[in-house]
C-alpha cells in the first residue's frame, strides 16, 4: 500500500514538473511575441530554451515507456513550438561555407571585436594581426564591428582609422560613438561599418538612457543600381562583473553574501531585459521608415525568440536560421548555447550561405552571410 502511494506520488510530481517545463518551453519560444517587454521575467525563459527543450525531450522518452498517454504532453508542446524552435536550432542539411563568393552576391560580416585587442597590444601583438588575417580571409563587402576602439589619426594611436582602411581594403566607413564614453583621450569606443561600396548617407541614433549601449547607426550603401540600408547595432548587455560570473559558476544560497549576490544578478538581468526592450522598439520604428531594403547586423546580447530578436527581426530573415546548423553559439563564455550575434536581411534578399568562425580572438565569434538581391 505504501509503495503504491509512493509510486503515485512520484508520478504525480514528475507529471507536474513535466507540465511546468512544457509551459516554460512555450514561454521561451513565444514570450517574445506575446508580451511587450513589461513583464521582464518572461525574457529569462528564452535564455533557457535549449536546456528546457532537452528536459522536455527526456520526459517524452520517459513517459513513452512508463505511461505512453502522458508522453503526449511533451510531444504536443514540441510540435506547437516547432516553428520558433527552428530559429533556435535550425537543421539545414546543406550547411557549408565557401570562401569563394558569387559575383552577384554581397558578403556581410558582423563581429563584436572586444576593443580590437587594444588591451593586449603589447603582451599579444600577434592577436591583432590574426584578426586582420581572419577579416581578409572572410573578405566581406560590408563589415559591421561592435565594441570598436579606434582613433582618428596615426599620431600616438594604437588603433587608427587609416590603418584599418588599408589592411582590410575598404575606404568607405562610418564610425558612431558617444564621446562621453571614449576609451581614452586618443581612442573612441563605438560601432563601425566598413564598405567596399559607396556610402551615400550616414545616421547615428542615440536613445535613452544614453549609455555606451545606446548608440546605433545605419548607412545607405549603393551597389550598382541598388541602394540598401545597413544597420549596425549593439544592444544593452547585462553588465555582469567578474564577481557575478564567478558566482554563476558556483552559486550558493547558504549565507547572506550568496543571497545578496543573487539579488544583484537578478537586478542586472531585469535592467538588461528592460533596456533591450526599449532599444528594440526604437530600432524597429526606424526600420519601418526605411525606403530601402534592410540588412541588419549586430550584437543583440539576447537569444533567438527573445523580445529583441522578434521585434527587430520582424518580417526579415535570420541568416543563421536560413542556412545555419545546430546551436551556433557566438559568445565564448557563460554558456555554450548563447547565439547573441545576428545578421538579418530583408525578404528581398536570398540568403546563399552563412558562416560562423570559431576563432578565439575576441569573446565573440565573427559571423558572415552571402546575400543575393532579388529584383
């Protein structure tokens, strides 16, 4: 009698846990579409989507053998989430990246360059050379860099504009920065777009709260008879300190220090999600006014199906979802599932191929996509 009661109790608890995880998967996949960002906690579910998906799959297999009828909960949830899950985990069997470009295509590159090695220019000068080699190997026609530290001239500068123009073979550029957050007196800190094609219009966009993650840009670029508007964005980070990251590796709630650290991290998560929500709304409003087809690159600091991802990427193609394979993480830290860097393209483009280059030259991996404009 006692064993039967215990068995039923365990099944009941496991089924409730299955329901909770299924709801969490639904929230992770659809929360970005269903809520306007005010309910900030929904933003956390998208970060856990892959782990929750694995748990739901395990429950499906468990119930399939233990009580087949109950496996329908997990199966139904996965089927309902199938479309957004393809944004998280695309299964394109033709995934491959060829360094040889088609003549009619436009190769776009996006990379958070983590200050372009300025902090290690003395201890590891070879890293900067390797970064240039990688850019030239990819050979983009348009390159969008975030967290770019650069100066206006060669005098006393470690990184300067002319050097980059020559070494990557692109004379056209647009650099946006907030001088309040300059790296030092000789170097700015911001985002930059390089182009092999003429840039006929440049616009810097600055939104509240006017910090270093509140500066965005677009460039109107002409190729032949066609004009495209290229956005380069860097959304609000969580601003996690080394202490925060260390605590996440070994969390503890056994003392007051651990509780305070947890509160601090939770507050930062809340602020980051809310700021990205506001920034996304501003960027989407500017996108809606564009007279030209859009190409958008950047570090979103957010994952697929988040509010930022769905708002900014609305009615556009994500290059990785179209031609990528697997998880495709672009951030080298915290979790191996963080794909937070994106290239979006107007539906007037065909995404020919996508590449992610796992070179540890920054805390982000560079990504690239070949786009073909369909007249």
